C-alpha cells in the first residue's frame, strides 16, 4: 500500500510566497503582516497551537520572509522545515515587546498590508513598533488563498475520501446496532465513533500527519435537536422514526473537507420524504450551478430558490455554502451579499438545508472543486433518501 504523505515539500511554499509577492506588487504594497494561524501555515508550512504569545509572518516584495515566534516554538518550527527566517522573542509580554523584536529585524517602512483578522491589541502593538511604516488593512492574503494549488487539491481529495469513510462508519454503527436488537447509539456515541474511524484511518495510511484545529470529527444530531443548524451532539439516543444528521469532516495536511448527509431510521413518513427530497433537489441544482464566472450570490440564489419553490422557504436558516481550505469555513461565501466571481481551483461547500422547529433538520453537503467547466463533488457518499434510509 502506498503511504500518503501529508507534509508538503518546502519548495511548495516558495510558489505560495511568489504568488503573494505578485499580488503585493499589483496592490502597491511593500510588505504584508499576518498573525493568523491559517495564513502562517499557508505561507510557511508551520502549524502551531495559537496562544497569547504572538506568531506572525512578515513577507516583503523583495523576497524576504520572516517569522516572528516565541523562543519556545523555534525548534518546533524548525522540525516542520518552516519556509521563513526565524526571529524569536523570549517570552510574552516580554521586557522587549514581540513586535518590537520583529521591527528591529525587518526595519519596516513603506506601505504594509496587514490581515484584517488581526486582533486590535496586536495591531496596536504592531503600529507602535512600526512607526515608520503605513499599516493598511488588506484581504489580499485571504483572496490569494481562494484558488488552490495542485498540491493542495491532492490533500483535499484525500480528506474527502476519509470523510466518505467516516459517513460509512456512522451508518455501519447504526445498522449494526439495529441488527443486534439492542439500544441504538446516542448522538455523542455516534460522534465519538466516526471521529475515531477518521483518525484511525489517517494514522494507519498516512505519514507526517498534520494536526490542525480539527483532525477529524463533526456534528451528530437527531430528531428535534437536528433542527438547530449547529447543535452540538447530546446524550439523546437515536430511536425508530428519527431523522438524524451526520455533519462530518476532516483535515489532511491542514486542508479541510466537509461531507454531510441526512438519514431516516425506518420507513420515511410523507413529511420526511417531502423535506428530504426538497433539499436533495436543491443540492443537485447547487452542484450544477457552481461554475467559473458565476458570482457567489447568484449560485446561492439559484440553489435556495429550489427550496422556496417547494414552499419551504420559511425553514431556510443559512446560505448555500462557503469556501474551504486551511479553514473549514472561509471566504468566499455563497451568500446573497458576496459578489465574488467563482474561479476554477476554488473549493467550496454546497450545503442547502431546512430546519423545522420541533421536528428535525435536513441538510446535504458536498465539498466541491471548481473546474474549468463546472464543479466536481469531492465527497461522493450517496445523497438520496432511498440510500439514506436505515431499515428497522
């Protein structure tokens, strides 16, 4: 069996940094500053647990890339072959403040873009330390991350394969419990089972596993609890007649995928079939309309209109989807307020849903790779109600 390597080659980050420098030049910026953990992983390959001690990357149009980090992280960054010059401060808040250490190393001047996600306190500290530079908010790096490199797409594909296996593991646990004639699992037990299945598969078949904010897992909810779009798993035990949802995903090499399916335990009622068929139809339209050249807001409208035309618009609680990459949820947003033009190489979720208070929620989600002529569903677990019904 071929072992899948999650760690990207150091040379990959040279291509990433080159793309960012090109964007800096186009926007008249001399450098860029970010402290967001996902940006840092994207630019250098360094994954870390964020804390009060700041980690930041300074990237110049000249080609210099400097990562400021606490001394206690230096060896860890070196172990990951982080693609940056390392500048360390001893401790936080420090006799010399961290951003003063960075400023002394890079002598900031000119127009410097900073990630708009930077917390106010850190931005204030950076401004105080970099008085000779003009710091301007920019979403340049977020936009640069929209279109994935081929190496990233390979990670997304593998994460999708594992997510499909996690969905299958969840169904198998419920099916086996039915066959055994004993108690069905609780939401929490089902969540632990699929999480264990995903992580076990990864460690068995991969090397250099990158532990991101979430390695594998998700949300599991049944009956009325599933009417909360992001309800947390509870001790509710599945029972005959329930609608239940497996909202799962994982990250391979730090690149996320989500896959969600809605199931029915036993013969579906007329009501359950109507609800499930409506989101299945909307999700199918979503797969067909996500394509290059279409604005995100138009894709969202075309998808959700299917639900409205089915007379179920009152149960819509959220947009069609969102971007996926180093974050499970990231821009662009497939939503009425986002005019971003969809491009080949983006990875976005397609997850229309309806939520009927006191009854259940129904959502189907695939992670979609935008291609030159349309979009490919990376997650492939069956979607229709006949395939998502568990006989009793």
